[in-house]
C-alpha cells in the first residue's frame, strides 16, 4: 500500500527544482510533482491535489503570490499546506506571504534539515487540523443524520421476540447488548429479598434500555422483563460502543438520555415518599406520554398505549388499585378508553390531580 505524501514543487530555477526533488525522493516518503512556473503549478495542483506545495515567489508568468491567491479560491486546494521558497528575506515580503495565507517560508539557500523539518511540521499540523475538523463535523451531526446512523445500527442487529413475563436480563448479568423496543412494552425493576418490586423504568416502542450498564462497564443493577409480548432488537455492545466512539454526537445523545433517566428516578423516589397512589398513577400516565415522544408542554390531549400492568409497574402499586384509579379518572373526564388505548383528555388537569 502506497502511503507516500505527494509534494508539488513550483520553481522556475531548474537546479533548485531538481535538487529539492532529489532530496525528497531519497527519503522514500514522498512522491514529487514539479512545475516550472506558476501557471503550470496551479494546473497541476488542481489535477493532483498534493499534500503540500513548495512554491517560489519570484517567477515569470504567475508569481508565487498569484499561485497562492488562485489556489485559495478553489475549494479542493484551499487548505493544502503552502510553503514559500524565497531568496528575499525582507520582513515586509514575509509578512505579505503570511497574511495571504502561506503556512511557512524557507529562505534560499536552505539545507536538507531545514527543508525536511518545515515539510514534516506542516504535514503534521495539517493532519491534526483535519482530525479536529472531523470531530467537529461529528459533533454537529443533524438530528436526521443521527437517526440514520442509529437506524443502520438497528438494521444490522438481531430481533428477538419475547413473551409476556419473559426475562430479558437479570441483576448482576454482564451486559452484552443494548436493547431497543421495536414493539410491545418492557419494564425494568429491582427485586428485594422480601419479594417486593420497585419499578425503575417502562420502555415502549422506540425506547432504548440497558445502555447505562454498557456505558459504565458494570453489571446490570436491576431486572428487565416483557410486560406483554414484544419485539426487542439486540444491539451488540461492541457495535454500540464503536458508533459512540466514532460519532461523539451519538455519545452525547445517550449521555442526555442517562441524565433524563437519573432525573426520572429521583422524581419517582420522591413520589413514592410523598405522593398518594392517585397522584402516582396520574404521573405514570404523563410519564408514558412523555416517553412516547409527545411534547407534553405543547400538547394537552393525546393517546397512549400501555397496559394496566405497565402502569402498576411505574406507579409502584397493585393492578387492582390501578383499575380503580383509572375508573375514577374516567368518571372525572380526565381520560377515556379508545380501542384498548388510553386517551388523556387533558394533560394539564391530570398533572393537577391532588394528593
């Protein structure tokens, strides 16, 4: 594989042109293209897109300043490292060269060490700037680009069908997947020695779960099982982490999800301590609406798809209690039932349910 860098030398003095070419080719690291004047140099630069350009200032037809100006206006050549070769060491000339965008200059006559150092420093700096620019591009991925990347990740992962009450992972299992709910409902919960359960999350179509343990490189702290027959996509841990490593914008997305999870768990614990069952069930319905992608600050009425078991899991109460609360809400015109789904008539009124 050819890893040589291409250097374009634009120099009207044949002795300097050939001598510089010989020095670079003897290193075995560079391929050299030469031009005897500025016009030819511009043509070769646009056709070959070299990794670096060495250019004399004083030349017939088109001088070095003209070459730099023309190449700076062409997108494909504008960022090529550019080093002037000059017999003029006056400060004013050097200032003009740098103000026009030159990266460096060498004063003739220069020796082999000066030449090689100047080239290597500029190439390394250019590579670093290119790497930083690539990171910036990855950080600035649009929402649509992020969705497409995640869709590709999901398309390359295995889909698993799980039955109601079927376990997906258990406490202290080592994480090998990040999970995505394609359809159905999944709940996560903690199980205490006395048999009590504490819901830690409910996940419906479009939700990811299990990523916290993968990101922290820790075993699962809770259990996960299907609330109903569901389809779950199993994203391999290595593929998930590779995407986050390559695309910082995706990593930022999941860090934000972690922050949201933490906030919700804190609010849930406060709710268990201070809210009545009635308030907890109302908050559970609002939470499901929010997790479904509904902007509850802009929309006042919406439909949610969740089972009684799912609501009970979030609210931390018995199914029978949930049934009673839903009946009360229906009588109060807070909700209604539509084809097995729950229609929230007013999110604002549901949020204002008293303790």
